[in-house]
């Protein structure tokens, strides 16, 4: 009985000591609210803005051509030419939208990859300084069902990532 109690006490003490060296980082929060994450979002948004402006220009041209089609003085051939031009412009807008979507996916993937690398470095830096043995990650999809806020180092990792406390 004494041996069992000693073993249980040892396991409990070992677990307690180790529980103090565990931390948690919400990757999604860091990606969405850190300065670095917001910088990446801004870069992507600026790039997509160019696509939207180009699409608006093409849409204005379409509207102008459609208005011209209403003119009773246009010949049948001129109307057909304008209709073909409208079809071409609509196809150009569709192509532009596909390109914008592809560009968005590419830029988002690259930004997330870079940011994740930086988050890992910041997390390691914090973990090394504070003698943390294990850091769980969480966010939109993760394996952590619950974590106590006392082990959440997300904000501290964001500070390191954003050039704050080291």
C-alpha cells in the first residue's frame, strides 16, 4: 500500500512539474491580429484592389456600349459590332476575376507560410526564455479541445513577432 501511494505521489509530482512547462498559442489569432499578419493582409488587399479597379473600368465600358446600343441611329452592323465588343469585355472581366482569385490564393498561401515560420521562431524564442517544454497550437482547426488561459502565451508571442518584448 505504501509503495502504491509513493508511486502515485511521484507520478502526481512529475505531472505537476511538467504541467508548469506547457503553453498554448492560438495561431489563428496571431495571423489575424498581429502587426505582421495585418501587414500581409494589407499587401494582399492592395494587390486585389488593382484587379477590382480594372474590372470597374471594364464594367463602365460595357455600360457605355449598352447605352450606345439603345441609339436608333446605329446601323444593324454597328449594333452587332458593339454586342461582340460587350461579349469580349464580359469575357475579359471573367478572366480577370479568375486571375484575381488565383493571385489571392497564391499570395494568401505564401503569406501564411511566411507568417507561420515567423510565429514558430517567436514561439521558440519565448519558450526558450521561459523554459517551456511543450507548446500546443490552436485556432480555427486544431487538436486542443480546451486550454486554461494561464498557459496561453498567444499575446506574448504576438509581442515578440511585432517587435515588442523580447
